C-alpha cells in the first residue's frame, strides 16, 4: 500500500495515453458510438487538429438527451466544455487533485509543451480505473496527533476522549476547588 507520499508522485505515472479526438464538426452520435466501442467516457474536441475542448458522457446526457436535441444533427463543438484544463506531466498528484477541485472538473489534459500526452481522471486517482491502490483511503487514514503529548489516534473522536481523560480530566482532579 502506498503512503501519503504518493500525493507527491508526478502526474505522468497515472496518465492515460489512449484518448479519442474528433474535429468539432463531428456529430454527437458519431462520437458516442466511438466512445462506446473503445470504452471511453470522454473525447477531445479539436479545431484543425488542435484540441480546444472536451465532451464527456455527462455532456451528451445533459446537453443533448435532456434538452431533446438530435444527436445526428448536433455537433460536438456545440456541446463541448472549453477551454481545456491542463496540467504538466511533471506536476504532483496533489496538484492535479487540487486543480480538479478548483475548476470543478473530473479530467485534466496532460500537456507537455504543445503536445497532448493524455488525460488523467479523478476516477483513476481515487479508484476504479487503475490497478494501483487508491489515494482517497490514504487521505482518510490520516493519523491525528495529540497537541499536548504527541500520541497518535485514528479519529478525532478518540483524540477528544484522550484529551478529556488524560490532559483535561487529570488536571481538573488535581486542582483545588477554589481555582475552578
């Protein structure tokens, strides 16, 4: 199992280099068919070969199906999310997670210079899409230290009981009644 230092690993260790890219005039149906065939949940949208946006399953569901638009006539350029949110392959996983949270996205485009290296997804980082152990449980297993004596605890509740019983309770019992 990895420890908290996994968050310092570079993004390039987790990038998915297999991605789909379509010109912005491709129809939603064409893209959805290829996404299903290749097992992808998103595709990049390009303008003259340069990625300018992204379309996800959710975009297709919310911006096409839910709005009653015709997937045979709707172009992916009309429903894409743009601009792309990018990250360098040398940046840390913690930076990727923070960037996803800040921009409220689940995918980052990994770019080195002007070249797209792939995509990194929140699902791949927190479980479900990689064979690596996940990061989220590591964050949840954080050890809490007592600010008075440095003892280690697995939850705030056990720390609170410790402080009450060892530090506060012991002190209260040794004080004179008048000091209260």
